[in-house]
């Protein structure tokens, strides 16, 4: 589970189609990509950012989105908005140089480190951005539910990673864990 670029050729990060019918009032994927790029540029002040083909670009270079809940993101509006709000905050608030100097070499350790950094950043969302806070909450919970549904919580490593993710998310963002998830890690 090393760093991966969304939309890369490995096929691991292709967007997952929403299970429920798409609301006809929701924007198309092309519209979401257009406003997603504009939103990222507005949050970060980086005019080179683009969101295209479910991939973040700085100029023409694809960018890595290393947090676990930023992979296999459904094209549903709430998931896309939650991920883009989260990525924008990460680009705006994280000290990439400092982060890189402490990044572990082991893939599992790196995954946990990246997840904790992303959750730390998400906890810093300004109070004046309640929509972004809700989008990120829903994105994280959708990811957590998918993690449970995949059966990954059936292994000792899977349940440990799931527990770390949920507890860190709950504590850092001051959000209550859903009962079904809390019961799973007890």
C-alpha cells in the first residue's frame, strides 16, 4: 500500500461507480472535474492545479494522493467533494518538506503516517467551512464502511488499521463513530 496516483495505470485507483442511482440534478463527472479544479485552485492559491480523469495534476505532472480514504473514490458528488476539500486543505496546510523528512520507509508504516497526517489536516478545517467539514465526514465514513464491507477487518492487521483510523478520526475531528463501526473495533 505505497503511494499511488489516482487514475494511474495500475488500475488500483479507478473510481468506483456509485451503487445508488445518480441524482439527475447532480453535476456530470466533467462538471465535477471543472469545479473540482477551480475549488482546489481557490483553496490552495496554486493556479497550476487541475482535476481531470480522477487525477490531480500540478501543471502536467500527476500528483500523489497518499491517504487511504482518497483511493477508489466513487464518482458520487459527496465523495468527490469530500476528497477534494480534504486534498485542498492538505495542500494548503501541510508542510510537505517536514512531512517528507519523517516519512517512514515501510509501506504499512507509511500508510498509517499518511492517514494520520491527512486526518490531522482535516481536523483544521475552518469553522466557517461547515460544508467542507460535512463533505469530509461523509467521505471518511463511506471509506470506513467500504473497508468493513470488503472483509479487511477480518484479519488482525486489518482490524488494527481500521481501529487506528477510526479512533484517530473520531478524536481529531471530534466526530462520533457510528455504532456499527464502534462495535466492530470493540
